[in-house]
């Protein structure tokens, strides 16, 4: 049940990111987070696949992240780089993230992907905050992204504690992610109020 809820929350997170990306003509996930997510999902759906149900979930997330990647190519070149240079930079980020995720998995024999999952999640939590600060608006963001991400990560941590022996570092990573996710949720809420936007009506 926990795994189903976790999968649902993260799927909703991706769907709202995609929805807001098209609505605002922007990309709703930082490049580094997108690269690590796509790498993790590909590896644990196709290279070192998890059990049948989780493999389907991982593959679904991978497909959703491909849509976000398309949005990145369409809307993400905000620095005005030449297209070829921008595409090369994105591809380099993807290759680097994939190689690191694969090497960490093999080095620690972490076939569940917990180190890279929680490490990448913490990175995402911090980068969502910096993205919000850099943009100074809610382009590509909504309270539902913040809420579903927070719930998805919290439930994911509970699922790991319930089904697997969890190293101490995962406890600390989970706590750090939760703290940053709460901060992000509060920041999105406050920004919505300041901009006069409907907090709960903006999907």
C-alpha cells in the first residue's frame, strides 16, 4: 500500500510539473534534477530492474520525465545560448548523471537504488528552492508540486523503513529532504499570496 501511494504521489508531481510547464511555457524541473531522475528511472527500470510493479512505476516515471526533457529543450534555454551549445550542455548533464548513478549503484552494490534515490531527491529539494528564488515568480510551479513531492518522499521513506533494512545515512537524508520540502511548500504558498494567485486553484 505504501509503495502504491508513493508511486501515485510522485506520478502526480510529474503530471503537475508537465501541466504547469505547458501552461507557463517553461520547464518546471531544474536540469540537474531532471538528469538524475531520468538516469535513476532508466537504470532501475531497464538495467537493474526492480520487481514487476516497481519496474512499471519506474518506467512510467521515465516516460513522464521524457516529456519534461522535451519541455526543457523547448523552453529551457533562458540564457539565450546557441541551440547547438544548449543541446550539448543538456546531453553532457544527462551522460554525467547517468554515469554517476550507475557507478554509485555498482560501487555500493545498491541494487534498490536507495543511495542515489534519496541523494538525488535531496538535491532536487534544494534546487527547487533555488529555482523559485532565481525566477522570483511561480512559473512552472504550484502548491501541488510542492505538496505531492513532500508526500511522495515521506511515504517513500516510510516504505523503505517498512520493507528494508535502512542505513543510518538514509535517516539523515530523509530528514533533510523533509525539511527542505516543507520550506519549499511554505515558500510557494507565500509567493502565491504575494502575487495574488489562487493557492489551491492553480494546478
